[in-house]
C-alpha cells in the first residue's frame, strides 16, 4: 500500500532537487558569463593598447617622413660642417649636431670666423677665415 504522505514528500523532494539543480545551473551560467565578461574586458584592453600603439606609430612615421623631406632639402657643406637649405638664397646655416641629434633645424649666428649654435654652443669654423696678424 502506498503511503500518500510519503509519496507527497517524495514529490516535494523531487521539486526541491529540481529547483536546486536549476539554481546550480544559473550559478554555473553566471560564473561562465563572468569568465566571458572578463575575457571580453581583456580583449577590449588589448584592442585599446593596439589602437594607442597604432596612433604612436603613425605619429612617429609622420615625424620621420617630415624629417626625411627636410633632410632631402638640405645641402651639407663638408668644408665648414654645417647644413644649408638648398632653396634658401640667404644661405642661412643650420647646426649639424642639433639636426642629427634631435631633428631640430637650428639657424646659427654667422660671423667671418664661422657659425655658432645658440642651442648646443657648437662652433663651426670657417676654414677660409684669415686671422689678423699681430
Ligand atoms: Zn646646435
């Protein structure tokens, strides 16, 4: 003979077990969602880092191109050791040291004796200058 109370209790146990199983599934899904969210955030950071690197590289490339264009317009005077801008009729001299070190075109102060850089204090002597005799 089946005990109805026992049968009802068994049914309740099944319902509770099913509810607990559903709860475990939800927790598991939430945990998996958390893992996926963490991976998405990691990937997002990777993409942001890559974008920053691309911007930095594009900036560096633009600077290098600009420097190359300027470099192509310069003539080096090996006698004095300074640069002149090819199309510049005023023959303004630029410091070789500053150009090679930082890519800065620094116009120099000219005298009969040569040129002096106001940034790095380099002194470029004019080999044709004749010092006055005493
Ligand atoms: Zn200089």
